[in-house]
C-alpha cells in the first residue's frame, strides 16, 4: 500500500506507478485465503475475517479506500425494502422481505423528508464524519481515506420509494417529483455542510442516477432537479478545498460534463461509462477510478483478462489521477485463478 502514490494521484501529480483500489475482493474469502494463506470463510469469526481482510488489502496494494458514512440507515423507518439477490459469499445478503410504505403517487408527492427524518445537529454531524475519517486513517494508515454519503440524492429517493413507486410518480408528474427531490437535497445539505467543516480531505459522493442503458428520466429532468442540487451540495466542499469523487453505477457518459460542472473532482464508474471520453476530456484534470469489467473476470480467458487490463492501462496510464480497479466489484463467484491472474497483469503493467 502507498499513501504517497494514492495521494499523488488524488492531487494529479502522476505517481510512478498506477495506483489501485478494488471493491469486495477483500470479502471474496476464497481469494483472500489464496492470497494471504489465512484459513478464512464467510462463517469464520469476525476477528479472523477482519484480520484476513486487512492482510489482503495490504497484499494487493490498495492505495485508496472509498468509503461513505451516510447510507440507508440515515433515512429512518419510512423506506422501501426491495429485497436483495444473493451476492455475498455464503448468500448472507439474500433477502426476500419486500414492501413499500407508500400506497400511491400522491403519498410520494406529499412526502417531506424533513418531517420524516428531522433536522440534524451540525456539531454532531461534524463529529460523526471526523470519527469515521479518523477510524479509517487509523485502520489503514497507508491508504488515502475519506468519508461521505451513499444516499446523496437519487439513491436516497430509490431507497425511500423503491423503483416501482419512484418510476410511477416520476412518470405521472415529473415536476412534482422534482419538488420531492429538491426537498430531499435541502435536507441532505446538512450533511454536506458538515463534511465541509470536517477533517476529511476527500469526499465520497455516491448517487446511482442511471441504469445500464443510461438515464432513467429525461436528461432535462436531471438538469433541472439533480445537477443544480449537486452544485449546491458541493459548493461548501469546493470552498473548503475538498476533493469530491462522484460514484455511480450504470452508464452516465451523457452526464459527465454536467457532473464536472457541479464541482466534482473525479469519477468512479463501471465499464458501461466511457473511459475513453473521460480520458480525452478530463484525463489531465480529474481523478479517474476503475472501468475494468468484472464480467471478464467472471467468464473470460487469460487472454481476455490481459486485453481488458491493457485496454484500461492504455487509456488511464497517461492520466495523473487514474486508479486501476475492477468495476462493478470482484464478487465471491469470481474464479480465484482469474482474479489472481488479473492481479498479476496489473502488477506487470502498473509501473509508468
């Protein structure tokens, strides 16, 4: 691990090697066992799993840790449960509990996040963000650490209403649904104002604004109700000199320019989003994280894996803020030998 390389990349200073970060590889227990030699599985005691996770992160030389503090738990009881497919090792995340507290679109339009979740104490929020950031720094002193939010805006609305009700309400009356989004953003401003006064130098700002095919709503809806709100949320962070990393799944290529205009300093994105476009337009001015296709590690040959790493390196290596990473995650069903080979190719090509 190298804080120096990670911090250089965050500050666009072109470190001598391409730094990296992976996602969920450290919870792929078969891979963790193969790399660290620690006898660990999904049903091992917490302490053993934690020690194995840290050993793996060190062995695979992560340089940055993308971690939010604020997630679904912040939204209180009135949110939708959409269930969860089996993803984690051992299927421990499988959930068939599906329900929505909203009966019709009118209840969506009348929902007020302020009434539901209330005003927050700013000093308490600052302390929470500081505690989270300090904890990450203490646990991973050789990585660039951060804090931030997962349910920034659109992801918060997904969590509260669920996809069915969100799409119904947004389709029936996009203006009234936009007003709901504005209220949510005003409530979330409390958190961003607090982050601006916290110690973290880097901010994780997650918001799943698109699908694999692109925008969920008409692009102009985003330009009226999402990106202006991002700009307000980010304004105190920009003033405080924080580095903002925007994180989203799906294909948000059409919104890259909009996101840049909100004040974001970097992007984490899946292979659906166009790395070439970002490199050509923002490769020298922004942090760029990821783009290696996890599907190739799942089913590809060694040649496929090498070609994929070479594709990303050919584009990203010339960018001072590029971090290698597999997106979307290295899940537990990834063949261990494929993940090991991916790491081998990364290490071979990582030096500039």
